[in-house]
C-alpha cells in the first residue's frame, strides 16, 4: 500500500502542474492539516482516490466550507486496507482559536479512543502537531505534545505522520526520524509512504469504510 502524505503548503507539482503520474500509484492521500479546502477537493477529484484529513490550527475555514469528497478522521480510529489509522489534529494552545489544545485536553482526546486501541492497536498515527522533542520547536505555537510520545511508547505505531513545522523553518530539520519502533514523518509539502499490503475486510460504516462504500461498492 502506498500513501501520499501532505501538509501545510500546496505542492506546485500537484496543484499548478498536476498530472496523474505524479501520484505514483498512491492508494490514498492523507492531509496533516493547514491546506486549502480547494486543494484537497482538487486532489481527491483528480486522483480518484480517498483523501483523509485532520485539522491544522489554521483550518477554521473548514467549518463553513470543508473539503468536498474528503473524509475527516480527526478524533477517530479508522481502518483502510487492513491498517488502523488514528487521527488527532490541532496544535498546542496559544490563543483562543479552534483546533488548539492544552496537553491535558489532548490527553483527554486520546483517552476517549483507548478502548479501541487496546483492543486492536493502531498502525498509523496522523497528527498536525509533532510530538514533544521530536521535530517540534520551542515557541508556544510549535511546541509538540508529550502525550504523543506516551502514545507511541504504549502502542508502537509503525508511523507517526505530522505537519505544522515546515521543513523550511530550519535547515537541519530532517523529514524522517526514528523513535523506538515508530518512524516519524514530517509531511510538509508532500511525501510517499509504502507499507506491505494486508488482507482486509471492508464493513461499510462511517469514516474510511463509509468512503469505500460510497465510492467502491
């Protein structure tokens, strides 16, 4: 399975100069936030692949005009092609705008999903903010969440994919980091992730399964 992960800034090659070959066989697209709704709508239409997203701290405009044809996975554990994906959008609270959380508030969001994770685990953690000390910055806006580290310690997902901290912010920011058994990917711009195919059972309902029911079956 191949995933195209995107975040924070539209990639000119996928936006101004789009061609389907640039998707390189991606099975799905995952947005880690802070991208124009029109960009996500364009990609899901042109690619004819599911597109799943979490909110960035600047995505308040989605409330009135969400990306068309896309599925929000923020605050959910969902399944796609045999992989369980957890979405946790937003960043550390620095003002009164939506999609910002204190450490305690983000822990509370995670605790609501604990039963599902204890039962079946999680393979891919999709966030907007990075984890504390793993690709974040010192300023209040770009500080990462310690509870994301705790989540990785407990459930060892294969990947944590995040945005929020643009790679251009510092010349020494790596796109890929390793934390225990988890590979951390900064999705700023675009990046491709490949995972082994898994057998899966599609049971139509909300989220990703709902998309499959609407578009495939």
